[in-house]
C-alpha cells in the first residue's frame, strides 16, 4: 500500500509499464534520482534543490521541474503515479524545499507558500534565448569573487575540463572582474553552448545558477 510521503522520508517511486521505474528521494539539499527503463542500463544522478525552478511545468509527457537558468527539465515525473495523493504530496514538498533552499542560498527570507498542486500556474521559466531584446537586463551587479572561485574549483573537481573549458576560462576572467558586464555575458554564452551537460554544471556548482539568475532580488550570499 502506498502511503503519503512525509518530510524526513521523502521518497517517491513511480512505475510505468513501458517506460520503466523512476525513483526520487529528497535528501538534505538535493534530490537523488534513479531510473531504469526496459532494456536499458539504470541511471542515477543528483540535482541540487537550489537550481530547481519551484514551479513545475506540465506537458503531455508528464510534470517537469526545470532549471532556473535555462528552462531545461532536470526532474521529470509520470503524472499521478503511484497514486494522486502520494504524487501531490511529494511534488508539494519538493516545490517548498526548492524555494526554501534557493532563498537560503541567496540570502532571502523564507517565503510563505502553499504546499501542493492547487496553487500552481505552471508558467514556463524564462530562458536565455538569443532573440530576447536585451540580455544586459540579466547582468548582476553583486557577484562575489570567492563564490566564482568556489564554482571553478567544484567544476574542476567533478567534471572533465575538456568538456567545460570555455566556461572555466570565462569564469576565471569574471573572477578577476566580477562587475564586468562583458565578462558576465561571456560566461552566459559559454554556459548556453554547453548543451546536455548544463544540468551537471548546475548540480556541482550551484553558484553558476545564481550568477546567471534573472531574479532581480536574489543575492549570491
């Protein structure tokens, strides 16, 4: 019998006849995700709560928690599985935890927010599309060189440098001039060019997400 998940044992297991099993578990400040599709190897990854947009998006394929930076789906759920009560409870807590972790990381006060799906609007998060009228509006004025250096160290430790070389170079330049709009735009362009490994960058170096965030009220620390 499936029971409603509670904080402290936040785990959701979803099974689909053709698509396989997905398991999600909220642990401290990250979500551990495991999946096993028929005739494929099992996959496992972790996603930091700070990089998740707390408002999920619903499509024909399911419900998705996307990246705050580029709108890429980082966690995808089968709708209503294993049952509506357990599904709604888990998604509601994940929404709250994602918002609280981001606010704590950015130095903002905790938000008063409802738990559950009833208050969702499911708007698509903003993306860094090239046809936006003025990307300079996204430029931050309060970056911290120490935070940028920590992000560089995390990326060098956990990812292959050849995969993220241009981003590392752009971050190194920005660390020397954290108030430079040109250097910040170069970081943005290098990140946008990463493709599928953007999620890994945000997981291991969440400060990159803060750096690129278009939230005008957010602070790096």
